[in-house]
C-alpha cells in the first residue's frame, strides 16, 4: 500500500485544486512527442466537502523533542495551524533552519492524500516546511536524512503548496520555520485531509 510521490509531493497523474462552487472545464491535450493513433486520456474528478475549518494554533514551546505539539489523529477535514516564528535564519553550510522551529506530530485515520498550504503575510519572509516519517524516529533538518518524506514545501514559492500521500497509522512530523526574514513573522499551515477514496496511481 501507500502512495508514491515526486520529491515527496504528488505530480502527475494526481492533481489537487482548491476551487469555489461553479462550472469548471478541464482541457486535455497531447504532450510534445506523444502523438499517435493510440493516444488516449482518462480524467477522473472527485469533489469533497470537508466541513468547517478546525483551528489549531501552535502551543509554544514546540521546538524540542519532548515539546513537539501533538495534533493527534486527523480524520478527513480541513485543519488550520497558525503561529509565529520568534526568530528567523538558516545555516549557510547545511541549509537547515537554525532559528525558531515549530514542530507538530500527527497521524491520519486511513491511507489517503492531504494538501498542505503554507502561507504568511508580506514578501520579506521565506517560510519552509518538511514532512518526516516518524516511524523510525525523526532527525530534524531539511537535508536528505532517513526520516524525510517530502521537501515539496521547501522552496521559494509563496504560498508553498504540495499534496502528500499519507499512510494510516504511520506517525508523521511536520517541521517548519522562517528560513530567511524577520523575527516574529506569522505563518499559517492549512492541511486538507481527503477521505480515503482515492485509488493508488
């Protein structure tokens, strides 16, 4: 079981969008060099109502191992984490955060996919996050250590967004912080856990 990903986040063929009620159109076209009489495509669309947003503000301190904030078992729904990075910065040699970390543990109720969106006000900050598989213990850091499951939320985009495949019963850790910017910057992390209705790609 499980859901293979690209750089820890889903690429083709599975795509997730946040959309408002209304009429939407999907255009399917052939890629360069892929034409031919046997070319075909299948588009499957599923829509989910995840209900009201559940607010989960950070509870400091949550940097050290014994203080990591436990979000518990996340069932299908939308969760909004929010907090403040008291300090900002990173190690120029390793690229890892060396400022205030906000670290959360969680599990999901069943094999599913979840959409993560990390955002912050202003343009002077560069928040990043990394997802860890905590089943063998988590080594915090953005480098390629054994616990890293996905780095798709660690780039220069604003907001940062990625879709991850998650396995029911597996403990996960999400680590985030302000890679570069000003002390005291606020952040939000929206986690949308979909019902376990998606087939494996």
